[in-house]
């Protein structure tokens, strides 16, 4: 299993944590070390998941882990990616096991595909895009 840190302790982060748990049920893949967030709120919600906030985003400096940026606002996701200055391979695509991905779909680095999403054919999804719960991309 690979170590994974989730950036963002809000709703998207918690949804991603659930997605990772669903992946691990099918095939153990990720060891979630925890969450990083510069301004975590409702930390008790992270506690209820059985995880915890490791610290601010800078906690990731000089760490060799996979990272998922689970922040809803695209401009903030980009800013975090640039701030981290980590190799693009540090940001895996994470796909919920109930998602349907066509054979010739291309997923960029850090793409998150949530539960019951469908990506049909000849689709290219750019780096750090979120395909939210139940979306269809054709």
C-alpha cells in the first residue's frame, strides 16, 4: 500500500477519504496518513472517520508521499499544487470503484473521480480535475 495524504479537511476531503476506503475494500491500495489543511474546521468530523489532521499544508515539505488535493475551488487547487512544488507523479488519479471509465479515457495527474460517475469514450480529463458524485462526461 502507498502512503497518501489528503489536502483539505472539508467536505471534498472527507468524500475523498470515503472513496479511498471503498477502493481499499476492493483492493488494498492506499494507506491514508491523514489530512493537511492550513485552516481546518470541524476537526471532529475527521476524528469520526478514524483519521486526523497532520498539520498545515507545509507538513508535506520534503515528504515522499502521494498527495490528493481535495479542495472544491479549482483556483485554490492550482495554487496548492504550485505551492507544493512536488513532482506531478506525486498526484495519482483516484477513481471510486463504482465509477465507469471508458477504454480510451485519459486522466491527468491528481484527477479525482467520485462514486457513480461515468466517463464515456474519447474523454480527456485535465490535471487536478474533480469529477463529482454521479457526474456523466461524454
